[in-house]
C-alpha cells in the first residue's frame, strides 16, 4: 500500500541555494518539497496529471551550505481527485529534522 512506502532523496546544499546566513533558503526547501513529493506521486500513479492545492512547511532548524540532507517523502493517501503527501528534510549526519510538512495535490 502506498502509505507505507518512503522515498529518500539525498542531496548536498549547494552554495547557490543558501540565504545570507549561509543556510538553505526557505524557497529552495519549498521547491524541493514540491519536486520530491511530485516524483513520489508519479511513481505511485504515473498516468495521472496533478497540480498543487496546498503546501505547508514547518522550518525547524537550519541546513547549512555544503551539508548533506535527505528529503523523505510519503504518499499518505490518494483517491480519484486528491492526493495527500508528507515530507521531511533531515540532516544526513545526525538525523535532525530540519523541516517537515504536507503537500496536497489535485488530479486534473
């Protein structure tokens, strides 16, 4: 069942993705959350097209530039018109949760 599957997307925070404080920019976090949850949903339902209905993010700690981060995604559930996903960004070095949230999609 789709709710038990977790996908992991490892990446390094590039210097171009940081803000003036040297941490990953919140907009980059939001964009990556969108991209990674969309890829996961395509893996579950590759034939369906979908658009974002809502994305919600809690920023908990900074991901410093050049650090290793893993985004973990999960498709919580989906039906004929809606899909509900969750994501979390964790530090690869110590497992600290850096950001987490939900991304809801509408099938079109």
